[in-house]
C-alpha cells in the first residue's frame, strides 16, 4: 500500500479483488498511522534491525534498512509513500474493495472486503 507508484498499488489490489471470494477478505499491511522514521535498533524475533538512513520529503520516504540475522548483515534500499487513509480508500474503491476495519490499534493492518454488488472472480 505504500508503493510510491500508485499504478502498481492499484494493479496489486485489482489482482486481490479478482481472487477474493464474495465473503472473503484481503489483509493489507502499511505503516502505522502515526509512524515516524527512527534509526534506533530494535529486535523482531531473531532479527535485529534499524532504519540505517532515510530522507523524508513530505509523504515520500527514501531509506535503507539494516538487518542483522544469524551474524550476517543485510541492507535493503527502498522508496515508500506514507499513504493517507484517503489515498488507501481511493485505491481500494478503484479495485472494487472497501476498508472493513483495522486489525490493530496502530492502523498497520487493514482488512478490506469486496464492495457489495461488485463482481469478483
């Protein structure tokens, strides 16, 4: 949902809409609502990670993640858009989906469902 190229986001959501059952759900992960970039180390399972470097220009984020796993260090450069709820809802709507609810308090996980009356395969 946070790909800066909204056409890729919409293509992904179009694919989800084609494959979800009429009473099914699509689970979408994004950035938490109040997320702010931080270079602090944190541990997630057996992975130590941090946002090694970043540039935030409005809602556009460019950065590099650093991961330490089993003694090996890995780097991942990325670009993201901190998409607003309105942008996400517009993308869902364009694909024939709608936000049903957030699955966590931070708003990181969204459950989307087919819009009533929209045919999906």
